[in-house]
């Protein structure tokens, strides 16, 4: 037995042996295998086909993830300019699965309830293609900051990033969202091979305690879902109480929620009814085991809230009582708060800067002046869906465009990353392997030749083979560094 297997808790191993039966030896042997490494392409910025043509290191398609790739352990993809341009996100292959199985389309209102550090939120945001709303929440303010950075790196233009208890969001947004992702905090049993500390910290009591947290979260999530909407619940654990047990609890307490079939893959295993209430419908859940696939352990369940008029009598009774409990708070929030519209002078300064750089589109969509808002000296590009954010603790309300100074407007780094290839006319184009890109991203100014720039002076967008990286100012053949210190070394 491998050394790492000896570190696995005996109670955990005993449960897995009972759960897997004849598959248990193969499961145990999987802990001797090396872990896998993956990245997910930002298809809002680049197609997978173009990515494969320009990526400077070896990649191999992940067969069950449309935009996912394995990469070798000895590669450091975070050091590549394509990463700093937000063209891909580094994520464990199995962890990519939940977002890939929630069918998000542009224009929808989407909630990622426990979103940090942003792996699933960036995937959901990319699927929206800048149209609709992504509300990405994490109750931990420090983790929410990491979430915000990853959404900005990915160039998501229509996100609200909040740090609130789920119960407060449920009061504010009853039956509001088309799609909800709940990647619940869990005991992390599926990550033992990846992180030894999780195994050392594990106990049956901790798993049972987390199951209670999950059950509260999933009820609130169901209450925030529109009739006809879909909820994807996931964990990275094998624990029955946290997986089928939590789904059974939801179905018993929210009879208008039903399980839906998840698009399959040959390595997926069905949910196990005996791990829940015995309902055969639980086979529609998916379990990911490391001995069946090239990834760590996961659990997924896709649920649909039945449309109005399609409920059982018990579900209808629940919906009516729930509506009564919420009606007072919901009625106060029918009209979204109107955020600070810019005055004529502020809008003129923003427009002057956009004209100088030649920005006519952001994130694949024409610039809409009605989405520009100013709070203090900072300008934002709001989601196309109006949202009442009063009394909500949010870290970012839409895309941060930049800062209003005396008689000028300075663009932000998130704006640079929100731009797609070809959306700015004033650019400096360097090849992907040019060492000056790394110098600039370290905070240095760089010399450029006339053939590398489309303008000779003023604000310009530095690009790697046309893919936006950061703004700078051209002065006498030098691109003066405007890359924020807080972004260096990401």
C-alpha cells in the first residue's frame, strides 16, 4: 500500500469499502496515481480551436469538458501571457464538471452561491457572454476578493460580487434566478489525493456537521430559483450524508423541486439511492470516482423547479405559504434601485478616453452608455439586468471602468481585460514570446518600434498577438507602464 494510503482515515476507508464493494481495491490503488492538472478555456474571449493553435505548451482535451484541457505537471501555465490575458482558468478537471452541466445561456440571471475562488463563476460568466447577470457570492470577505480578481481577469462584464450570508440573499431575491450553482462547503474527501491536510483534518463528526450546513444552503437556493429554473448542487466529497442525503432532504422539504438527468460521460457513476432515502430517482445524480476517471472525486445533482401550474398539491401548498412569508420583503424590492448616473461632464470624459483608444465594444457587445454609472470618482459598467443592491454588501457592482480625475478619465485594468481581440484601435502588438511582455507585467516601461503600434502617442492597449493585456501610455517610442502594482505576479 502506498504511503499516502496509510494516511487515509480508517473510518473513511471502511465506509468507502462498504460503498464500493468490488470496486474498492481499484479505488484504493488510485491514490498511488499522480494527480491530474487542467485548464479551462475562456470561450467568451477565444475559441478552443484558436487556443490550440496558439498555446505554447502541450495540452490534451478533457473528454467530458467541452472547453477543458489537461496539461503536464512540469508546465507552469500561470507564467504564460495567455493566462494574464484571461484566456484560460487553471482548475482541477473534475471540478470543471458542475459548471459544464448547468445549461446557462446569454440573457439569464445566474447565481453562484458559494463562488470563491471563482472556478465555476468564471465558467458561468463566460457562458453568459456579457448578456444577463451573474451574481457571485461568498460569505468570506477575504475569499470574495480572490473571486473578484478571477472574474476581472476573465473579463466578465456583467457580474455583481457580493459577500453576504445566504439567508440574506434569499430574503432579497425570492424566486429570482434562472440558474443557480451551489458548490457547497464540504468535507473534501474527493480531494484527499490532492491535499493531504484535508485527510488529516477529516472526521465523521465534521462531515455530519457540514451536512447540516448544506441542507440550510440548498433550501435557500431553491427558494431563490424561478419556477422552471435549474439548480446544480455539487460537492467534492463521497460522504452519503453530504451528497444523496442532502438531495433527499431538499426533495422532502421542497416538493416543487425534481431531479433532472445530467448529460453523461462513460466514466460517470450513478448516484446511490441507499445513500439517501432510497428513491430510485437518486440514480440521476452523478458520482465521480478517481479510479474511473482522470480526476478527483466529485458529486453532482441537477434539479429543476417545476413551472407554475405543474406542482403536486403538497408543492402548491408550500409555494403559497412561502410566498406569503416573503411578500412583505419582496414587494419592497420590485423596483431596482437606480445607481448613480454620470453627469454630462463625467460621461464626456469617459467618452473622450474611449474615442482616444478606439473602444466601440466591450466584451463582444457595443458600448451602451446607459450602463455606465459613477460612484464617487469611480466609473462602472453595470449589468444589463437592473438589480436592487440596497443593503447588500458587494465588492463590485459590474465592471470597474476606471477613475475620473480632474479634466480626464483613466482606464482600469479590469477594462483592459474585458476587451476582446479587435475591440480597441490604439494598440501595441507584441508576439506571445516577446520578453518585453514579461517586463511590462513586472511594472517596467518598454521600448516599442513604430511597426508595433497603431498610434504614436497617448493611451494604448498592450496585446499579446492581439489579445489585450494592459493599458499604457506611449511617449516617444516608450510605453509608459500603467499596470497596477496589485496585478503584478498574478
